[in-house]
């Protein structure tokens, strides 16, 4: 498993609002499960973006946390960028890391992140997996 750190409110939009593209300056050969970590930085200009507003941005929502894992996803593909059909979230001068099966966590898990694709500590993966399993049982 790997993890990505994403500035708020973009991390919120992935976890809660259907943002299925993570824009990056570099591609990756990695495909598979990801933790979505909300970094300690907030893109204040983005908070007023129509896309972010349409995603339901709410600073009071627990998924608006910073410095925490807030969701899981699958990295399924990487698009080299424009021209493409990756949708409104895709930036033209970026690689579009395509995310699927995004699941928000019931509550954020505080963790330190990194600026690149990173490998989370086994204890963090265990905590996330336990939380996801407990949530699945509670929704059955």
C-alpha cells in the first residue's frame, strides 16, 4: 500500500465529493491501494472554487481535517494529460492519477505525510484496515 498527501480542500473533494483525479507533476508506475492523506497545507484560493463548492466543501466536516488520513482509494491508471477525457478535475499541465473505489474513513487518523508517493507505516495501515472493517460490520 502507498499513500498520497493532498492539500485541503482537494483531499476533501477526493474523500467526499467525487474527485477521481489527483493531479501530479510526475507519473508513477505504481497501481493499487492508496491512503488519501490531507496534508498540513490548505489551498485557500481553492476553497471558493465552483468545483470545490459543488463537492460540498465544509470546513466543519471531519474530512476537512489536516495532517490526517481521511480516505482510501485505488490508483488505477495515470493519464499523461491533455488532451484527454479525465473530466473537470484534471489540470492541463499535469499527469492525472486516476482514482477509483474511494472510501472516506469514519474519522480522520492523524499521521505525518510526505510530498511524494510514500509508504505508510505498517501501524497506520493496520489502523486504517481495522477502521474500514469495523465500519463495514456496522453498516451490515
